[in-house]
C-alpha cells in the first residue's frame, strides 16, 4: 500500500546500520537529491547502498551489485554483465568488483568510493541498470538508494538518489 504524500521519510541510524526508509519528517525517495547530476563532495565517507521497490520498501535479496570505485566520467570504461543458466551474474570491465556476496539485510557498504564511481545493479526480469554516481558525503556515512523502473509509478528508467539528510 502506498502511503499518502503527507507521510514523510528519513534515514535512521540504528545499531550500526542505516534503515531506509523510516517514517519521519523528510521527503519520499524520488524527491531526494539525484545522485548522478550533482557536484561531488571532496569529503569521503562510507556509503550504504540499498535498492527500494516501487512502494519505497527495501528489497533484501534477489539482486546483484557491482561497483567501480573510481571512474573518470569523461572516460568511463566499458562493462559487461552476463548471467549464467543458474541465474548468477558476472561483471567484467574497468575496475568493477562484484559485491553481491556482501549484501546483508538488503544493504551493502561501499568504502573508498572516489568522487565519481559506477554502480551496476542486476535485477531479475529487468534490464541491468548502471550509473555514474557523484559522491555526496556531508557526514561519516551517506546513504544511496536505487529505485528500479516501475510503470505503475511512472519511474521508467530507475532513479539513483541520496537520502536527504
């Protein structure tokens, strides 16, 4: 069930992990800052990444993720994503590293990301999605979410967003 617009969201830090989203006084995910078109911060931090469904609920399993922690947006390498008969994804190209085995409770920590980095997400039954993300670190931890495409919500390409502080 989709919550009314009057219900707002915020990221909550609890027991060493960011929980996204929790109801509070911020905006829903698609109104959070775009992670692909902002000027990156000089400050580095730990980035917690999470995939949300069309109802803004965390997806805990069933996707694969790979990260290239340092890319030059003007000279990005090529990447390939393949899926074997058993459904396992493999990522190759550039400095991309498969982090799928590190997903815990639907979240993954990205440590050492440069000002620009690539995140590649493979979701069953959908095209793979990738973006060059611009780092936004205003504290020691920043939370990045991906909301996959959904015709029901009009989000046709997927959205990469920083959780509003």
